[in-house]
C-alpha cells in the first residue's frame, strides 16, 4: 500500500496513502486558527501543522478540551488521557460547542459515509430513513461543525458507492442543492472548502457550490478519480497532481 517517489533517481520517499492525506489536511490549517480537529487522521494533521507551519493554532475537541500544544503521545480517541493532560482548557462540551455558535471556529474536520456533489454528508442512514438498510453512527458534533464553522474540510475514502449524486440523508449540511442554499436556510457562514480523499482533493465552486477535482494523488489520473465518483465530476482548469509529503512532514 505504499508509493515510492523518485526524483532524478536520487531521492526516494516511501509513504502511505494515509500519510499523504494527513499532509494535505495539515496544509489546510493556517497559523493562529481555532480548529475543531475531530478524530483519527485529523488528530495527526493538527499535530503536524503545529510542529511545522501553524505554531499558534488552537485545537478544539468536542468532548470539552482545548489544546495549544498537540498531545505528546499517540491518541486513539479525543478523550484519551494524554489529550486531557496538559490541556489549555478542560471544560464541558456545551462550552466548546458554544464557540461554534459565537463564530469563533475557523476550521472544522469531519468525515462521512456518503458525500454528494454539493458537499452534503450522510452519517445517519443508508436506504429509506423510515426503514434503513444500514444504521450509521449519526452526527456527533459533525452537524454543528458543518453548520457553524467558518469552513469545513472532509476526509474520507474515495469510492463510487460513497461519493454519490445525492446522499440518502443529510446529516451535515454542505451547500444543500447548490447556489445560495446556505444563505437561504440561515447558515450565514461556512461550508466545505475541501474534500481530501484516498484518490485526490476536491474543491468547491464559489458560485454553484459544486465539488470539482483540484488535484489527483500520485498514481491516479483525472479518469481514475472520475471513475470512482458517482456523478459527472467537474475538473478544475488548473487541476494538477497532489503535492507529495515532504521528508520533514513524514518525519
């Protein structure tokens, strides 16, 4: 599952698809931002950004934690003891979620089982909600983050069954049915800015709210990404190969 990059036959770097996604996610974090980190890969992306280019970023965790330094130990969940020890603020969930309502959160990371062409996410049901074929974990804090953060980044596997024309159920709102939908329903800020997948990175058109391919990962192509997308994926005029993780990022 690893890819080897060779430049001029001199430098070789081995990295996993997950490491490529973490590096791409870390680059979405800007210095000084308040970031809802979420679980799994975003936990590592926050630590990477703090160590390399965003030393003043602040991490929020919906369990009620705020950190100005990444955990010194590996985390499996946001509530692990190493994430609590040394936290800047260990409080109640309502206080952390209240920062979203106040418009204080610059960026939020979430994942989903399904995502559609306008960035809407489903983590609730597959099939008819009245009689679903599969019950998924639900929202957690994802709907709040998608509705109230200034921008949203989604991290997920890229498969045709998961990137669909229209999600079965909207758990976390993207751009609804497109255009000015968020404004019409009272979501006055935010929306998805990027979807980082196992095959590439999608961006969103500022007018239509529709997702489009911004970059494809090494070993992929426009055609291979479109083949695993459940709608006619538009392609950015400046589409390119995704940036590789640097030696420093991998370390």
